[in-house]
């Protein structure tokens, strides 16, 4: 992984790492070789294809408990949060879906719930009102997962999550989204 490589080279590397990450047997080798840090560097890429491939690879690796922890410890949440505040996410529904899927996998690990709240709350609030139903559903599900941790509940309430969830319940007809919103409300 090199910051000096051209866009096409980085895109190919990210694609290859995504393919490797799709097989759980490769995760420990990828961890040892520093692939998580490389993928996080790609998350900062301005090339949407490189970014998308890196996020998909991290999503696959986040299914592994050890990798899940390492992804957060290596700074992925900060990189995701920075990019989510930029324009790149507005250009691709697929990217929004994959970011949410990655955060959803990371939010299943108890050790990550507080970190996700601290670093990704604003992007999640933005995603929960996204025009894409799958992105909204995933974002509300992530919020429900992190609300399961009692340390996060007060922060979510103080940030106005109850009002946002009520808005979702009043204005959305997607049963999966409504189910996640109700689960979220039951936690806070």
C-alpha cells in the first residue's frame, strides 16, 4: 500500500484485497500483513471505486471478531466519519449502503459500540434519513445496536435520537426500518 501509487494501481490493489477478504480463511494472514491499515488508507481515497472496494473488504473482515476489533483500533471509524462529511458519499448509493453494512458489522462487537457512537453519530443520523431505504434501515439498525450499550443511551437521548426515531415512525412505511426504530426506542 503506497500513497504514491496512481489511482488505477490503488483501485486494483483495493479490488484484490476485497477478493481476499471475501474468504474468512484469509483474514488472519491479511491482519498479519497489515492489510487493514492499507484498506483504511484507501478509505481516505478520493477515487470512489477504490473507496468502495476498501469498504467492502473491511465489511467482510469485520465478520471476524479479531479483525473487527483491529479495524476500529486502526482508525477506520475516524476515516469513515471524515469521508461521510464530504461529497463522496452523495455520489454513490452503493457506497452509502456499504458504509452502513460495515458499521453494522462493527456494531455487533460490544467493544466497538461506544467508539461508533463517539465517532460516527453524525453520519448515522444523516444516513437514517437517506432517500435509499436500505441505507436508512441499516443506519437505524446500527443505532439500535449501539443503544444496547447502557453507556450510549444517555448520549443518544441528549442528542435527540428519540425525536428522530419518532419522525421515522411517522413518515416511513418500510416494515424493516420501523422494526429497527422500535428496537432502538426500546433500548433508549
